[in-house]
DNA sequence: CAGCCATATGGTAGTCACTACCAAATTCCT
DNA sequence: AGGAATTTGGTAGTGACTACCATATGGCTG
C-alpha cells in the first residue's frame, strides 16, 4: 500500500541478504547478530523486530516453500487424496528448485550447526502437522481418520525429505520431481520393505497379539 | 568399576532428577541452570560437564530409548527386513512404555517450548538416519539402495511418532504396540492414501513426465 | 601409610542470543 | 503544517554456554 510497507519489505530483504552473505563467508556460528545488523546498517533492535531468531534468517525461504504448498492444498478441496498428495509434494519441490543454491546452503548450515538443524526439523514437523490436519478433514470421519491422516502426511513429508537430501547433493544431474515419482511408485509397488506384524519382540511382556 | 564411576553416575542421576522436578514445578523456561545446579548442590560448571545443554536434561530418556533400539537392531543382522522393522518399532515403544509419565512430560514441554521441540525433532532425525544406514547395508546393493533405505526408515519412524503422539494423550486406554500394528496393517492393506503419479501440478514447467 | 598422578570440581570472567523498555525520528492523514 | 501512529535505535539486563585455572578428591604405587 503506502511507502511504509515498501520500505519495510526493502529493509527486510536487505537484512536477510546481508545475513546470508555473512553466513556463507564466515559460517553461521562465527557470525554475530550485531555484525549482520551493522552490515545492513540497522540497529540490532530493528533486526530482531523482523526476525525473531538468528535461525529464521536462514530458513525463511524453506518455510515459505512449505507454507505455500499447504495453503495451496487447502484451496483445492475437491482434489482426490492421492492426486492431492502428489501435487503437494511436487509443489514443494518445484518451489525449492527455484533456488537450488539457497537450499543447498541451508542444508549445509544445518549439517554443521545443531540449532539450524533443529529449527529445520521444526519447520518440517509443522508442515506435516498442517498437512495432516487438512487430510483429516477429507477422510471418512471414522475413529481412525486422525491416525490415518497423520500417517499419510508423514509419508508425503518423508518422500519430500528423502528426495531433497539426494537432490541437494547433485542438483545438476537430478530432477527432484521425477525422483519423487520414483519414490511414489516404489511405495505403491511394494519396492520398500514395510514393517510386518510377524515377529514377537519379547515374550515376557504382558502384551498379547 | 571403581568408586569414581559410581559417584559420577550418582551425581548424574541427581542432577537429572532435580532438573526434572524443577521443570515440572516451574516450567522449562522459568527454570534456570543455576537453580538446577543449586538444587543438586553442584556448581554450574559441573552440571555442564554432564549435560552439554539444558535440553539434554529433559530428553536423555528418549534419546536412550531410540539409541538402544538402533544398537539392538545392529546386532541382529540375520533378521528379515520386514520383521526387523517391526521389531525396532516395538522395541522403541516398549522402552517408552517403561516410563509413560516421563514421556508425557517430555512431550508437554516440547509442545510449549520451541527449543525442546527442536531438540526432540533432532533426536528423531538422528534415529532415522542411523536406521536408514543400517537398512542400506542389508538391501541389495543397487543404485537405489540408499534411497529405499531412507524411505523405509522414514516410514518406520513415522509410525513410531504417530503412535506415540496418540499414546501420550491416552496412556491408560491405549496400547502403543497394538496401535503400531494397526498402523502397519493399514499401510500394507492400502488403508493409507498414498501419493500417486496421476496429476500434473503445472504445465508450464520444463519437466516432461 | 605416605606420596603421587589422574581426574573431578567449583569459581571467574567473558561472549552472545535475546528481551523489555524508552526516547527520537519518520511516515501518514487531515 | 500539525498531530497521531508507527518505525527506529539505543540502553540495560537476563541467561545459556565457553574457556580457563586453582583446588580437592579418588586411585594407585613404593
């Protein structure tokens, strides 16, 4: 709308970009928030108003990709579940493929900085929960709907996560979405070993099968 | 062996117990490390030698449950994959059922404290990675082994996670392991909607199916 | 038992992420 | 142009966590 919001968006971008630059040059752990603020020519106080934690400076892009896919899915209530799940998966991957360098840098930082890894897992968990909630609404409302939805969302997230981990290592030779489709057909054709209820782990427990 | 290790284990337990007590009484965020150290009658310095972060004071139990299950699995190389996966799942749940109050408290803290949730997700991720590595060793060594192993480990972890979340809310009326078996048979019988490669998410991408 | 070595402990000083708060500057609206 | 709302930067502080060192304690040897 007004000049205010434009300027706000501009400084937001400026801070995020300078932060990313410093992280890449010196590493996440060896970059202080004060340095970032100084590089963006704002006070630390202002920086914290835009980004509540240091980790959000790194992970905002991933968060947006996941968030967009979920809200897109919410707006497609007529979609068949299986097709919808595929579409969500592909949508996330499509968004991530927009900026492979960024994704790779994020995963590198996560690999060597515990707090970044933790925050990333947190985002993933949130995506999974949101997706599960939406799935439950579309499942037949029996007493297992919530359970089923959680499992389905977990599998979808699992595919995304696994595909991305492969893809970030070889972004040039790998097509994330076709890899995802391989995962889907592996799942559907029994190419993945699934746990089977054929083994008793301990006989001295009070549990009866 | 000697008196030294006995004493070390004793103070370790003492610190963890006092910490858990304080967390339950005052909440995780409103308990400082100095308070815990004072309650356990040790210096903060000593506390940090035993527990590198405040979160490990909460999550050590869960970490042990997951770690034990993985190392148990590593020692059973002859086990069929499907049976092995089930056994790992049941073993984790069995261990967690040892102390339902603790598990519940951990999940409560995770629900209201971001850093605990993050650290918990971190543990889960580590379990998944370790399990995947072990699975890869047992899969036929084609170029998809790593991929397949990661997906299988993710599904196993997904079952555990989903079951535990249901179980912690109703620990008295729910049997975690039988719930897990329900999840397994749902998966095997197609009771879970899986993503299917039947939908084109966008036609303007350079991707051809 | 005395003495020595390895280890465990507690304290000090400091860094850094993050919060609460306030006064000054900037933008928007009339 | 003037006042209201909002954005900003600075100050002071909390608390997790680290590096370091002097002291104390348990374990072993002569």
